[in-house]
C-alpha cells in the first residue's frame, strides 16, 4: 500500500473495531473446557450403580481402603496407558493433582523409598531444575514455580522437543531432575511426538542425574479431530526395554472424556515407584473416591466403549476447530506486512487448542486489543515458563467451550485485532 492507502486502511480497521466495542461482547476463548453438550454425553453416570456397590474383587466401594484404586479401574487404566495393572494407580478427579503430588513427594521425600529428596541433592548452593518444552502447559510450570524449581525452556519442533538439546542439558547438569511432556496433541501446539523422539526419551535415564523423572502427561491420548489419528509410541514399553522404567511416569484421566470436574485420574510407572507413591499417599488419604471409579467402569466398560464415546466428542468439537481455521485462512492467509505473513497457526489432528503466532513482539498487543473488544484470550506468554515468551508471538486459542455463533464472532474480532496490531507496528 501507499502511505495514503495504509492510513485509510488503518482508519477503516479502527472504525470496525469501535463498532465491535459498541456491541459490548463478552466472549471467552481462554481455557480448554468441554462444552455442556460434551458433558451431557456422560449423563448416564448419574444413578448408574443402582445400589450395587460391589467391586470386581467383592469389596464395597463405599468403604475405606483401596489406595491403588479398584481392580477394574486399574485394569482399564492399564489398557489406556499401555501398562500392566500392577504398574497402575487410579486416583480422584484430577491428574494435575497427581502430578503435583509426584513432584512435591520427590522434592521433599524422594522419588521412592531409599532415594534422597531432590531438595537434599541440591544442598545449600544448588538449585533443582526441570526441562520445559515450550510453548507448553502453564499449569505444569506453576508447579515448578511454587516449589522454586528452576525451569529451562526447550525448543519444540514438529516432532516434539529438540532431543539433542535435551540430552546435552542432562549430560551437563545432574540437578535437572525432570521434564514436563504432553506427548500427544501437545498443549498448545498439537504436536505428536515422533517414534524417534519417544525412543530417545526412553533412554534419558541412562544419561540424566540420579532420580530423574519424565512426567508424561498424556492428557489428550484419545481426543482426536481426524478420522485416522496419529499414533504415539509406548514410552513405558520402551523404558522397560532400556531398563529405565523408574524414570518414566505416565499420566492420564477422564477429565475431558466424562465429567471434567468428576472424572478419574490414573498414573503408571515401575512397581517400585507406585509402591513408594502409595506409601506417601496413605499419609494424606485412606483411599480415593472408589464409588466414582466404580460408576466410571460401569459406564465406560472398555476401550472400544470409550472410543465410541470419544467419537461423540469429535462430532461436537470438529466443527468448532474448522470454524476457527476457516476464519484464520480467509482473514489472514493472503495478507502480508513488510513482506511477512501476518501470522501462522497450527492445524491440529486432536487436542483442545490452536496455537497462533503473530509477527514478533505483537502477541500481548493482540490479546489486549481483543480484550478491549470483549473477547478474552489466554494472556500472552502463559505457555512459557515464568510467562515470558521471548519472541512475544504465541497466542493459544481454545474453542471447545463456546458455541459456534460465539466462536464466529470471537474469531472475527481476533482476525481484525491481528491485522490492526500488525499495521500499527
């Protein structure tokens, strides 16, 4: 554009922005919550037990005990996680709580019986550290920040974390005690770790310092948006092959499968790790909500039943993601500024997010402009350790909860704000 044309176009964008402000919208694309229609897919959970509280082993789900979870839930979780039932613990509604307990237990008490606490390994002069593939999951980072664990960002590409970087860092520093991972449909960029990356993960225990743990948060294992979804290699099986099973902790839950606030969570690792975790868990609780575990097993039954349920989720979610991508393609794909595209974005095969990258230095401005027009977005920088995106480009879009008409309005605002912020730069 000529200078005059650019000024006219900028004024046109401002006029449109002010018209939107006058509508006083209140739209939200911040967090990956299931929509009400998704939750309704599992309404049969309510009343499903019909007074029958007997578990597969004959125990009464209403009573104390069973810290490992009921037998049928452990069997189910083993299939879900690619483990054996003896390697599995089934907990309450929050996989995040399990991860918090895993890290705090290791920090204060050790990763298992006989292991030194991470805090003691650090001594008085060192600092415990975690590797954090970034962009990543903000709640993982909050756990580290709460405990004073130093976070080291690791570069991500289309195959997963940069494993050369991961291995180099681990060889150089034995006080790196863990790495966070969302290995399938990674939060927020939707990457599925390649077979080679998973294989290299399974060997990290051979080069890392003592008591190193991979926190493998497979939150979106069955959350597909395409007909033939990509597969993820089995970290547990590979770790057994390489003799590093103690180093791997795999996490899952039904939080985005049944009821988000009333699901069940599960973890799998070596039997020694599970036993050590249960010993410490027994100090805090006499047992999980086994009634909820039992009703989930009566409802979900097996993996084929779960996958049929997830097809229902896909039918609700897929149009929402398609609408987001259509707005980005139609509104931005043909536009450039200073010879560069106005942005780039992911087209995920599953999960709950679309990751948008602005031109450098503009993410926070786009988020602020959207807020001024009544559209809430996750704060810029949230997907990085300490909320510091070095290029200030990442914006996470979460279209799962709003309806299609709300997404349509919100994405019109978003596209306008991207163009306005870029032109004003």
